[in-house]
């Protein structure tokens, strides 16, 4: 299993526009990608509603994970978005 911890960079957290962008990229991956906060279960990263329900705020650390062929590339693609400023 590939996984990576990243800090949410967007000032609004994973809400609205940032959640939509992350969900779009996650859904396009060859393997299912999940995202979780410490102490909470993982949610599908390809679901905007699930990302918004996760309520990951600015500065919080999340764990992005995937399993299977291409898992590391999928995790890296989603992690780069989460760690970037998606507010613009």
C-alpha cells in the first residue's frame, strides 16, 4: 500500500472548489484513492461529498493512500493537489 501524509494548504481546507479539484483528479486514477484525518476512517478521495464531510481544514494533516498497480503515482498526484494552494 502506498501512502503519504500531507498538510492541507488551501485556506478553506478541503471544501467546495478544492474538494472538487481533488475529487476529479482522484477519480481519474487507475486505482481507488482514500484520504483520512488522524483518528478518523478513510473516505474515497474521488467523492467531493466525502471530502467535504471529512472536514479537513487548512493546516491539518491528512493521509492519502491507495493500493494496487500505480498506487504510488495515484497517491502522489492527489497529494500534490492537497499540499498546494487551490484557492486561486
